[in-house]
C-alpha cells in the first residue's frame, strides 16, 4: 500500500499526530493510499522552514530560480505516468483530462520561469534635483497556497510557480480529497534541486492546517481556489493581519446563444463546457441562455451531444465523464433536481446516478424560484433558459451572485462586443465554451462572489510581490 509523508524543510517526515488517513478512490471507494496529515506542530515546522529559507531563495539571481523552475517542468513531464495514475485513482479524473493537466502544469512552470526575469520595477521621475527615484518590486515572504481537488496539480502549479519565481517561499496545503498530488508536486521540485524549506507540503484538515496558515502573521499572502463560503471566511481572517489574498471561487457560468448562431455548434460548445471533468470545474457551463427562436433547436442538439459523453471507468481513454469526488455530491444534485421538478422544470436527459457516477443531465424550463437557478451544482448538470432578445439574455446572465466565466455565441461582432463589456464576469469568451484551453498568460479570476485578484503570467507578479519606493540622493539638494 502506498504511503505519502509530509514534506517539510526538504525532508519526507512522518506525522507526529499519529493521524494517517485513508485516501480513497472516488470511482469505487477502494483504498488508494494512506497519507500522513499535519497537526499544529507540523504546521509550525513548515512555517519556520519557509520563513528561514526566504532570505536565501529571494537573494538568488533570477536566472538561478528560472533554471530550477524549468527543471521542475521537465520533471513533471518525466513523471507523467505516475501523475496520471494519481489523478485517475485519487481525483477520479478521466485519462484525457489527467494527461492534459500534466501538460498544462509543465506549461505553467515554463511561463513562470520566464517571469523570473520579467518581475521588474520602474525608474520614476525624481522629486528633487540630484535624486534617483525607483519603484522596486520585492517578494512578499511566505505564501500559503490552499489547493482544490478538481485540477490539483495544475492549479497548484499556477499558485506556487509564480510565487517562487518572484522569490517567495511556500507552504502548500493540498485538498483533503487529493493529498497525493501535493506529494507529486514536491517530488518534481525536489528532483529539480529546490533548496530545503522553499516549498513545504502539509496535507491536513482545513480547521487546523488551513486556519493556522490563514491567521499566522508570518504568512504574507494566501492563495485559495475553492468554494465561495470558504473563500469569504479566508478573506475575513486574512484581513485581521492585513495580508494579501487571491481567491478563485465558485461560478454559475452562463453561455448565451443568440438566434443567428448555429444550434449544433452551440450545443457542441455548451456540452463540452457542461460535462468536462464531470462538471467539477469552477468555469463549467451551468446555464445555457438561448434566444427564443433557437431554443427548441438547441435543446434537441444538446440531447444529441449528451449521448456522446461516455460515463464510466476513467482509465479508459474514450471515457469523458468519470466519478464525482464524493458520493454526497450526488445527493446534493439529487436535491436540486427534485426541487426544480417540483416547481415546473423538465429533465430532458440524465438525472440519475450509480454510486459516484452521475449521468450528464439537462434541465429545461428552469426559473428563478428554483434552487438550481442560482446554486452551483459542481456536477454534470446544465439548465437551459429562454431569452426574449439579447438584452433579456444579458439580464439573465447577470442575475447571479457569481461572475467567473461566461460565453456569447453570435455572428454579430458589434453585438458581441457590446454584450461582452456588460457581462458581469471576470472572463468572457465569444464563440467558445466557458471552459477554454488553459492560458498561462491571461488574467484568470472572477468578480462578485467568484473571487478576488487575477492570476497567471505577469498578473501573478502583482499578487505575489509588492512595490517599494527607493530614492538615492546623489547630489546636494537645491533648497
């Protein structure tokens, strides 16, 4: 049986709490591995290690940090088979999704390596004669990264790679559902020669590990991806010490289909966004808002698309929908569907599950009185709405507390631009799904209850650094 230990100060150590938890396969509930979890003593050791390593790591030349990040990227690719196995067995990822996640993780590391040399300040206009005025960009210190279960390697890389590039040190808390992915990340960096203490990986319960990391004054920034309620709690706790935070939270993402667009193509894009990774992605297409003349055609084409999504063993390369991370999520979605049906909605397909495998589900005639109109499902479930015209479609799209990703499908470029500027979302994609190919350079993040701050590429530099004003008086002032 596999056993994963904590990674603190460059060493793999056993927990002193005595708590070693079972890591279960979501597909069948079988035991995948056993994982050592951190208690207060291990959290303290990780924070002390990160704080102690900061001076040395931040003083390295950009080219030296760049070299390590590039080696880590090569290592992730070399560990592809092991990474895919962990993602399938622990996270329930399909083979296609797992393989793509490994590639995206390596790409993220390589882009972050480039940011080592791009994290620059500015020369400012002097405020007096004989003065050199500089805006110097400096790292924050210790960054706490709290990762999600749905893309546990790539999102973790997005959090830690840029922070490391700028000179910060890291304490990583992997998601409780996917702790072994944290081990894989640490292994890739260890093989790359990352100095001891720069990255520390400590799985454990959020009520212990997470709370300490968020509240400890040695942590200068918290980066979190997960649910909006948890994110709000993190923001409140982080604010007590006025520390920075970056939050990518939930979404109820709309895809608008206007009457001039092809119904079959719209359904293809919408189905991919709705059912990819079992709908377990913050940017999943949750709401399809269709202009009235095209409504019936889109419903018909969505039914055809749903039949193409094979549900089953995630090891099989043609499987597109694997298990949800926890059977209790099926119960939650069942409740949403029952509520919607009791209030007049129709199930066009799906609505059933076996174990953790939920069938791709399409609901029609959903109204604001139904829980699913506003609630995130985090499963392969999508609702279709009628819109009288583009203005009504925009109104429906914005009628939600979330604002993460969104899509507009139309051949009218002028209208697409007008709607894009009025969409209350951090990301708007014209003539594409709400789930687009991962970008390592675009500003990723949401508005409203979908999060705070933008990450990826140069935008992560702003999150994980601060500007310091430095002046040098090289000649006597003329007063």
